[in-house]
C-alpha cells in the first residue's frame, strides 16, 4: 500500500505530539509542514518533512496530500479545517474544533459534502490505559459514576483571544467523561472567579443518558497541574492519574484488581485515524461527536442549571 501523504499546519508545542506520531506511523509520510513562525517551522523540519511553507493554501496547492493535521490556535482552526476538507483532504483537528459548538457544526457541514474523514484530537480517548479501563467498564454493563479533575496554576487565559479554559484546555476531561459515560442530558454547574479573571473555577454535576452521574472539577490558580479521573461500574472501580505517565489503581469485587491491563502500548490516535481512512470507519472522536463535547463545555461554562 502506498503511504498516506501527511502535512501539519501549525508547528507549535501541541504539534510536536502529532509530528512524532506521524513519524512513527508506517502508513504515513510527512510531506510538508506549515507555520507563519519561521523559527518553529525550521524546528519542525527535523521530523523529516520534505517541504516547509508559511502559507497553508500554497502548501495544499503545491503538494500532493492525503491527510492534514490542523494544529493552530482555536480562532483559526475551524476555517482552516473547512478549507482542507473542501480540498478533499482527510483532516485531523486539534482541540477545540473552533471557538464554539457552532464552529464545530460548520466543520461537520463541510465534511458531509466531501468524501473525507475528519476527527478531533481528543487524545485522552486514545491513551492505552484509558482504553483498557473503558473496555473493562463496558464489559460490566457501563459506567454508573465517573469524575474528572483538571487543575492548573494561574494561566493568563483572559489575555489570549478571549479564550476560556474549559473550552480550550479542560475540554480534554469533559470529553473523557463522555468517553466513559456517553451523551449527557442534564447539567448543574457552578462557575466562579477568584481574585483575577484568570483564576477561574468550575464544578459541575452531569447526568448522562445511560443513568450514570458524573462530576467535573476544573480550577485555575491552584497549586499544581493535576489531571485525574475515576470511573465506576457494578463491582468495579478505576482511578486514573493522567498528570504524567498514566497510572491506574483498580478494584473489583471488593478487593484490588491485580491482573495486568490489556494494553496496546503502540496504539495512538494517528494509528486509529489511518485505520479509519483505509477501512472506511467512523473515527471515535468524529466531528459529529465533538459537537456534543463542545455543547457540554458550553453548558458547564454558562452555569447550566437544567
């Protein structure tokens, strides 16, 4: 099989993971990278790109591409993704897929008119430990309770394009709750601010359509970057620490679960996307599904009481 020709638009810190995954994927070849920052662009070339551009339109015109990764700032993501899709390119979109759920719907509308695959980089879904735990939960009838914590020290969110941390950062763990429990149908949220606009706090209780209840907490301006989650099924509990390398603490039937997790350590979201493209499958984090995560973020942000 001929390799899929890939390009990455935006080569900042978030792009490094994508560039590494493309480089490590046998079915892909990094044809080009694109960035308006020439210094970042030069660093990105170390991943083996044949060409480098400062204009993504020129790159798409001049390069024979199959797949594009859009890893730009959120206020550009939707329009660039739509441009790529309209040029019949499979498109991986960095989270969040735009500034609002309405932006995400525009991407879905474009995808529906073209024979391409598109997905959002909700990368927590593709962590091997998360996948193994999710499979164990599903084998026991699904989640009955889940919780996620996403905390960070003070971050100057209000200075950056009016971004909000739940949509543009903590969305990872909002989506993680949906990955464990499915679609939500009710939210009770409290949103408040500390002694500066950047010290934002969110606490939400979420009811999912399968009857599961979830808790989401995200606090900016606290002591450290902490990312944790837990999920419970009948007679089963999993506690995950995703702050650094993933760690799992499992219990089943009243005692510690000591069997090894069924992991696929080489798996990642790029491997999944390639499989979807080659075998005509719908990505787990499809644009259609991402709309639901964006809407849940908006409900939490708006202090939903419904």
